[in-house]
């Protein structure tokens, strides 16, 4: 195949003359024969190892209790909530890419939405496990759900903790619907290209017997549009939802109306970082550089930069408000964030999310996979530090000086957190193998549109 | 030889398919359908006017969700009143989040259900799959299918008419 | 690691810079230097690697020998309940028995609550003036000692368990030898006791074996004061102090409010005085000169930090200022003289209403001079009177001998039989030639005690004694009245009372414990006896003896340069006898809030010289002792003084108390010269309050008002959108009077005993996971070297607009109609949202399973009316809701109007100064409503609009330092 130019100034960022067959070969080829089996085995192996680590830590935790973590009085919420917020935030980017860009008809999004939606799915699952493990009595987590019971008791709907449970569930269900509906036609293609009987059967099931009938397409488009319209406000609701977890308490440093938008920005920001990372990885692993081009990376870089600045604005406002409000304790808490024992988290967040980010002003940095990956990684670290900075220091500086304390995560905190990447990686690497990672039919459509023959 | 279900004409590009379909429609064929790996916008309103119902039904689903959420939240406190932090039993601001979430989920479910029911999916097998080369409909094939049941359908005429446009024509056996 | 030292200059400067009421907890947070930050880091929970992770399991671990006991106990038939009730015991219905807990030979009168034959809680005996219903932390914890699985459970010979028959045989053999030798070679060492029965038995023993010699072994007893009084008055006399009359209290190195056998009545008196002063009846001034910070010093209006060696000079100056004509000049600093002048002026201004107290370790001549001064001040009969000594140890004009004399006898080889009765002289014994070394040569050593302790380990024979709650005896209270100690439960193990043991020695007879006591009081008729058992005492307070004129004393004024060390009893485990009680080990020591260890207290200046910070290892050399401990910087301690605390470093205390802290042998003198140096170790210390400074522009949590204008600057409660939570029926509320709180910890222990609060161990405390529902916050205020101390008990606030309740997703914490913030344990799933939202951080979480693997005996102690919390649930103060329900049910059963004043919470009930008021705030006549109308009344963090039901009365300050100006 002839060397493609670096950038295509097409709406979909893909070579104009790409035929349907070529697209199909790129997308569905890996399902029959994986281009980089060795690399994949490594990826999967690492994933399994991390998953084992996760299971082991979870077992220890369930056997002994949350006391295995570093939490204490007054830091009742430690890694459990921290990583929950971090993972859930990451999830949001997937929804944004597939839903928002679909609505405003950006055809280049077709190369990215599938891998982003799959990321959302796994990130939300990683997040959802945390609040359960963080419970004192995890086996009773279902008490937060509404179901008729002999005690006649219901959840306490005034509690943001209860809202969160609903937020996760609805976000999970809507993301799954969006993902599945969007993937039906591709599963049909996979079905029709499959050679093995088993593969045919399985993809056939997933495809629900899709025939590509225009009557079906009409319904499909309407449904997808509706789902996209729903997904956007849902993202805002969910990320505000878990910001309420902090803002609804009287705690200085949490009790702020700034948090909901602040959290949305941060969430999408961290999400784009992971999408960029995954895009770079996927295009190499599946060697589909023709579909996920450098122009895509460039665009992701821009998005990262934009959302990064929104987050930075959040920092500014958060720094400004306590002094504007003039409440002594608010200022105390702020100073603790800046100069307290956990000041590293604040400054790490600033360095990564504001400092390193600026590299993305340079086109070359955005377009070179290595450099973009480096920045994205920095942003992921930075966003974790930010969540830490928002969550922990205020707890260590309570209203009564006598109740002030500190926080040091234990080994088990870390193993569970690092292990949670296994929870993400194992299914995701299986997706790479068995799910069409690019929305082929949409790419084809875009190509035909571009060529003006449809 | 059994009675065929209709004729399946294969095209090599979306454009001729669209033209053929529109023409056929204009001629008065109604029981026809076009198959392509992606939606052909020119045909959609023609073939499936019912698709426009989806948003409406979604709104209905949303309302259902709202009703359910309010019933659950208000009902639970009325059925088991507790003094929680000295707040009023029915604290309107605290109802918002869950209600909204229920609305979204309700709408989404309604939309997807409409899709499945109206399009009669899942239907894992269909006679068309029997037709040779039809598997390319999900990949790079473009097909026009005219049912034998169509009042205008006449094996000779329709076949001839299609032959002028399509690459090749297949009979679809039941 | 390079240990950064505290930048004291910066600290002083910082404090000097602060305006008005500068509240702070400790040193490090005061300096904003990176070093200081490093120190805070070092202090943060989690940074406690040196503490053994398994200890909390260990200390609660089941002892198999005890299995099965948990089920049920049995109350002895002869015991007589305090109040009339059904003759046969009804399961679930509590019965109360009046008895007493001897502590250092002084009775702590109590009522014991038993359910299904199990004693579960002790409370002060309201009938007895020396308790008036209240008691101290030690007495509250005595119930735990009864059930301590590490108590000695059987006689031992050379460490191996044996039978009482063996003991009887051995004693019989000794008796034959003693009868021939008329008791020559028999040496008996007794712990402090005031038991008339024991006295009677010892008399018989002495008549039979006149050559026998008796010794006195009590680390912190008042023998020195008695000797002095004998010198001054010609007969040994014991002082009874009435602080309620002492408008001016001068304490020289004395701590009447601190823990000790007389703490309860003294605190009551002190509180009564302050209560009257608050109502404008007389003054409540206290001048305290002390070397190390104590509760009395913390409560003082004028405190002076002074080395013990300066005490004679101070006394001299005071005598001079009070008009004594003394020749020599006191060598004192201007600041010290100023203090003396102030004290003298105050004393002279309140004739007959003043009292001077001097520490029992002070030199004899100082004590004598103080006795004279009190007499001249007309204190006698007013703030002080004298009674015959209640403690055994003085007979036929002479005192029992001391351990030093015993050592001589042992060295001379005159000892053939050595009995150690209810004492542990070897706990922290001297190096060679120490008692243990000398005892090797003695043919027959027998130890009798509650534990198989250090002394027992060095004796041939050990016999287990009964606990006060499962054996008969009698003991005298502080006022000389005699109390009968009646058992609440049949002996748990094969133990004997001391009386039975002596009988066994004299006659080999297996006697009945009750008979010994009964025959001491044979002259009392049976019905009176029953009445005495029901009331808790059998003989009223001893009559006062008017002391003869005391002659002036020539004080010898020692020169002092260099460091001096003082050894004090630990405020939580005393001399170590309570070392195995988890409740007391985990009880934060007043002021330092340290738990689970003792420390070497240094003044900031001294620490600066030695170059150590909190937790650094130091080596202290005393005459004949060398000890290594953790340094602790105590603001307000005299500069040249090293504070040492006895009761730790034990090897035979039990699983809880072994191997904690360092051992130090108590010294009789006021102080000894010593030296200290850093030895580079690092100790992890577990304390409950981290060290931080309150931002000086925030409203301090503890409000202080001047005596002349006792009013809180009014603070606006933010208007609330919500209707008040008040509902029909009683509305519970609590008011804590900070003017009366001494920070003595009695309430904390009472709460722990009442509510089955778990002990979690040093590591968990260091992790910030202590479980106390009621904590006592302590803050310093003012300068680094002479700070004031402020205490604030902090239970749940039971907010009407409780943030915690809105946080809970499962309705596990909700508000009751009567205004309680309820915790529903079995509904709690442990999201900890409530605790995150609690502005007062009074909620406690079961991070691990604290209670499951407690010893069966410990489980037997638990209050059946309070749920034992499992792992993963939140808990907190409930206002003793079980007591509220009990009272309500009782009133229902008796068909009478619910009298809310009958509800008394555990903390309120035990508080010796009755600083806590609890009741129905909806009833305008209730005491708590009155308190809420007091101009000193304020709520904590009022601005948050949580509407707390627990509120405070501001502390009244006589001198500068109040912040409401």
C-alpha cells in the first residue's frame, strides 16, 4: 500500500481515496488475524498480573475491613473516593467524543468514538467498584438501592451518596446502550466477514440480524441522535453528582458552588488524556495509522489544551474565592493545600495540568505520537494529584483544631489502585482482539460523502 | 421451483442504488427496500417515515422516568417519615438529581426499545441472507430489493427494468 | 536520618506576635519553618512504624482458661442490694450493690450495677459524702480489672501452678518454725491499707509472734506527711482538706485535683468553691507553684513554674510575707517573689478562708512549716482539719519500717520468711544490690497479689488475692469513715482474700472471708449490719482532732544548680497497678493527650539545650538509676526539671501492660539531681490530639470571660430556612460548664464503661482511630514557657440541623422526636459520609473488628443494654439513650409522669465537679434550661447553623487572658 501523506485536509482526516474494502480490511482484518500478536500478549499479560493484584488487595480488604487502608479520623475518605472520582471523570471523555461530536457532525470522530466508548465503559466499571469496596460493610452495598423490603426502608434520597449510586447506574446503562446501538452495523459486518462458525454465531448475535436495510438505518439514525442528546446532559449531571459528594458537606474547601463545573472540566480533561493515549496505542497495535491519522492526534491535542485551560480556570477561581469570601477557615484550608503536608499534590497538579500542558501549543508535539503520549500521561497523573488535593487536605484541617490530623495511604491503598488498571486493561485488550475498534460504516459513509458519491 | 420472494439487484456504488430506488419509488413500487453498509440519507424519509416518532417516544419515556422518580422519592418519605437533619420531609432541591437521572434513563430505554420493536429486530435469520453475495451488504455491497408481493411487480418487467441499472440480479428464495 | 530540632526562637516570636487569645495545641505548628513542617509530618498519624501492629489483637485476645465464664456469674447470698427490690434476681433487671474500691488504702465508695449476676458498671455512691455519687477514672476502670483475663488465677510455686493444699502445707511448716522462733525472721511487707480487719489480724499475729517485723511498701503514700505531723504535733495526724471553703488555695508542688486516692472529694470541693464564686459568693483564687504541669496548675489563677529545690526558699518567702519572723533571706527571682507577694496578700485578705497545700514528696521541714502556716492562717476547722491516720502502719508509737530497712535486714541475712502482701516492691527495683538480689538468700518468700507480677516472679510462692468486687473486706474512706467491701460476684478463680490468707498462716483453717470482716464489726447488730451493707458504710466520718500549736521550723535551704528529676505517679496507670487495663492505657493523659506510654518530660528550654524534639530518645541518669525513654516537650514545665512518670516499663503486668514505656523507681525526695542526654533513638508516641495552632482570627472553641463581667459577646445564629426540629415530648440537651471542668478524664472512662467502647491499641491510636465517644480537647493559650491550659469535653453535639444525617444514604443516622441524633448500627453500611460532614468530628468508625475477639471475661463485663458494634459501622455518643429509655419505661411501668430529671448520662453521673448538666430543654424549669439561660452560655461553631443541643458555659478567668473583651 502506497505511503500516505502526513495530513489529509478532509473532514474525516482520512485519505480521500480509501475504498470501502480497504476500510473493512483495516477494521475487521485484526479480528481474523491480529497484526501484532506479541505486543498484544504482553499487554494482556500485564493486564492479568495487575488484575490478580487487584483481586488479592480486594480480598485482604474484604477479609479485614477498611482499616487496611490509611483512612482515619478525620480523613474518613481516602483513596476509595479519590480513585472513584478520578476513574469516573476519565469515563466522561468517551461520551463527549461520541455524542457531542456526533451531534455537531464532525466526521473525524468516527475513527475515535468506538475506542473512546469502550474506554468509558471500562473506566465507569473501575470507578463503580471503588465506592463498594470503600464501604465499611461492602456486602450490604445494595441497601443504597430502592427496592421494597420487609423493613419498609428506602434509601435516604437527600444524601449525595445515594445520588451517586443512581448516577453511576444511569451513566453505565446509557453508555452501554449508546455503545451497543452504535456498534450493531459493525457487528453485522464482522458477522458477514467472519470465517469460523462460532465467530459468525457470536457476531450474529451481537448484530441482532442487522441487514443494512434503509428502513432500519432510518430508525437507527433517529435513535442514535436521541441517545447522543441524552448523553451530553448526563455527563454534566453525573460529574456534578459526585462533586455534590463534597460540596453538600459543611467542610471548608469542599463547600463550594464552583465544584460542579470545575469537576466537569477536569473530568473531560483527564478523559481526553486517556483517549489520546489509547488512540496512539490502538493505531499502532492494530496498525490502522490510515484510519487514526496524525491529524486525529493533532485534534486530540487541541481538545486537551482547551479543556486543560478550563480546568486551569477552575484552579484560579478556587484560589481566589477563599480570599474573596474572607472566611478564616477557608483561607486556612487553602493555605494547607498550597503549603501543607500534602502541598505536593497541589503543585504536581499545577505542573502537570497547567505547566506540561502548554507543550501542546506546538503542532509538532501534538502530532508526534511519543510526545503527545507523554503529555497525556502527565495530565493523567496531574488530574489524580488534583483529585487528591481537592479531597484530602480539607479533611486534615477540620473546624476544630483538636480534630486536625493527617493521612498516609498504606500499601493496600496503592496495590488496589494500581491493580485497578488491570480491571481496565484485561477487558480492553480483549476488545482489541474481538471488537471492531473503529466505527467502519461511519468512516465509509464519510468517505463516500467526501467523494460526493452518496 | 418455488415462488421467489422478489428480486435483489446489486449495485457497485451507493449513487446508482439511490437513483434506482428513487426511480422505482416514483414508478409506484412501494414494497421495496435498499440495502447498504451505511445510511443513504436520500432514501431514509422515503422508506421509514415512522422513524420520526423516536424522539417523541423518548420524551414519553423521560416523563415516565420523572414520574417514577418522584413517586419513589416522595412516596418513600411519606410511607416512612423520618426527621433527617431537620430538613423538610419533601425537600424539593434534593429531589432534582435523581429525578433528572431517571428521566434520562427512561428516555434512552424508550428510544432503544422503539428502534428494536419498529425494526423488528433482533431477527437473526432472514431469507435475504440466503441470497448470494448479499453478505456484502454490510461491507461494500449496495442492493435494491423489490418484493414479489408488490402489486406492480412483474417478474419479466421488473427484472428487465432492474437489469438496465444493476450489475446483476438475484432471485431471493424463501 | 537528620532530626530537625524545633526552632524555639521562632516559636516564641510567633507566639509573642499573636493577638488576644492565641490557642495552640503544641509546639511544631507554631513555627512556619520547613523544619517545623517536617516535625508535623513526623507527627502525622501513620508515621508510627515502631508500634507493634498486633498489639490490639493481643490485648483483646481470648484467654482460653476463661472460656465459658462469659455466660453468667452469681451474686453471693450474703451481699445486700443497695435499694429494696425483688428478692430473687430477674434476668435483665439490674440490681445495685453498695461497696467500695480500695485505692492506696483509701476507699472509693461505689454502687455496683449487676445484671444476671454480672457486675457491669460502677458508679459513685450518692449516700457517701466522699463520693456524693461521683468517682474518678481509676474507680470507673476497676470493673475491668475484675474481669482482667491476666489476673492471677491459681497459687504458684516457683512459677508453676499448684493447689491451695500445697500452700496450706507450706504455711503450716513455716508456722511451726515461727512458733519456736517467736516470729523472729518473719518479715511482712504490706501495701497501703486501712482495713480494720487486716489491722486486727496483724495485731493477733504480732501478739503471737512478737519478733515479726512489718514493712510499708507504697510508692506514692503520705507516710512522709504523717511522720512530719508526728514531729510537729507529737502524734501522727492526717489532714482533711475542704477546698469548698478555700477562697485562696496555695499549692506548693501539690496536685489536689490530679489523680489520686483523694481526687474525688477534693475536686468536689474545688468545684463547689468555683460554683459559689461564679454566683458572687467569695473568691476562687488558686496560686500554684509546681515543677511540672498538673491539673491543679492548669486550673490555677496564678501559676508559677519552679524547681522543687527552690521550694524551701519559696516557703521561707511565703512565711516571711505572712509575718513569720525568719532570719535568712530567700533566694528567689523577682517573678517568684512577685508570686509569693500576690499569694500572701490574697491569703491575708481572706482570713480563715485560705489553705496551703504541699506535695507529699516535699521535704519534712517544708511540710512542717506549711502545717504551721495553715494554723496561723486560721485554716484549722475552716479549710482543713485533722484526723487519726486511717492507713495501717503506725502502732505503739512507731511507724512500720521502710524498704531500705528491709534491704539492710536482707543483707544482714536476718530474714527467714518474707511475705509480700498485696504489694509489688520489685516492680521497678534498684539494680544490685536490689531487693531481688538479696531475696535469693531468703528460704521462704511468699507473694500475695492480684497479678503474678514482678515481685511474685521473684518469690517461691505466689497466691492470688480476690479483687475488691469478688471478695469481702473493709476499708476506710478519705474522711475516716469505714466502708464494707462486699463482693458483687462469687470469686472467679481460686483466689482468697488477704484475711483468709493470714488466717491460713495462723491456723491453717480454710476460713470464710465474710466471717473475718463480720467479726471485726461483731459489736454491730445484724440488722444494722444489713443496713450498713445496703448503705455502703458502717462507721461515719472520724471525729476531727484539734491539733496543738505548731512550733516554727528552721528551713534548710538547699543549693541547687544543674538538673533535677521528679518522679510522679502516672495520671492514667498510677504506680503501674492499673497497667493491664486497656481503658486506662488508652485514656489520653491530661494535657499531653499521650496514650500507651510514659515519657520523659522536658521544658522547651531544656529540650533546646539537649537538642531533642517530641519522641526522640533520651537517656536520664539518676542516683542508682539509668533509664531510656521518649522525650516530650511540656510547655510550662520548670526549666531545670526532668519529669519522670512511674508505672511503666513492666515485664509482668499482663498482655496489655507489658513492655510499654520505661521503668523508673519512685523516689521519696522532692527531687534528685539528674542528667539527660539524647541517645539518637526515635520513639513512636500515640497521642489523640495532633499538634496544631488555631488560626488566631478564628473564634476559639473555648470561650473565656472575665470574673467581673461573665458574659459572652453575643453571637448571631444564622437564620435557618428550616423549621426547628423540636417536637412533642422532652427535648434532650446537655450543657458543659468549662469553668468547672478540670480535664480529669473521669467522664471519658465512665463513657467507655457504659457504652462498651472498644480499646484499639497504640498503633490504631497513632493512626487517629481511637474510639472514645467523649473526648477532652486540650489547648494551650499564651506564651510558650508559661502557657495556660484549656480543657473542653466534646461529646456528640446532637445538632438539630445535623449535617451528618443528610449525608447518610441509608437512613442509618436520623433524628428522634426527642432531639437525639440517633445512630442505627444495623442499618449502617459504612459510607462514612456522616463523619465527613460532621464539623465536630465526634463520630467514630469501626475500621477493623475491634470487639469480636475480646476475651470472654471482657465480654462478660459489657453492658447488655448497649449494642457491641461490629466492623464497618459508625458509632458515636448517644446521650446514653439506653438510660433515657430505661427511665421512660420505668415511669411507664409505675404509671407516673416521666420525670426527665431522673435521666443521668454516664459522663454527667461520674463527673466529680458536676460540670455536666443534662435534661429536657423544653422544660424551662430544668437545670439544663437554667444553664442555657446563663450569660456564659454559648454553642460550638454556632456560625455553621447546626443548632447543637450540646452547648457550653464559658470559663471564668480572674486575671488577664480572657478573650471576650
